[in-house]
């Protein structure tokens, strides 16, 4: 799965927390989020906008959509290596939780079908 296809697939499955997400889908989307965050940070710095400045309802809606997308693809990535999606709660543990999740996310897919569905095509 390529960069554009990954973004399209993740936003198309915004509230889908079941099934599986391939490594390429997850990491291409992660790269997209990092690029967008960097660009927005540069724009905010150039315009003198602070991170706490208003934006109101539209900004809030965009944040909710992005957070849902990140959570859904993260859970589906955990499913791809036959792990429970509830492990996403490891993010709540300072320092060690995100490190453990990164280790889980880089693991290869389970071969064939697993308890979370068929293997992703890409």
C-alpha cells in the first residue's frame, strides 16, 4: 500500500476498530500525520499564532477526526499481529507504554487469517 492509498484507506475506516491494518498502511499514515503536524507548526510559527490560540469548532472537529483515525489504525495494526486492541491503553503509561507499542507496531503480520480477520492485501 502506498502513501496516498494509505491515507485514503485510514480516513475511509475512521471509526472501524475491527479488522487488520498492514505495516505499510500504518507507517505511511503515521508519516502523513508527522508531515502535516510539521507543516502546521511552521505555519503557526510564521504567522505568530500560538498553539493555544483559537480556531474554535472547526479546529476541534479536525482534531477529533485525526485522533479517531490514529486510534483506529493503531488498534487495527495491533490486531494484525494478533494482539488485543486494548493494548492501545499502554499509551497512558509514561515513557515505557509508547515504546512497547512501537515494538508491537513494527512486528510482522501474522500469516494468513487470525482471530481479527483475514490478512490485509497490502
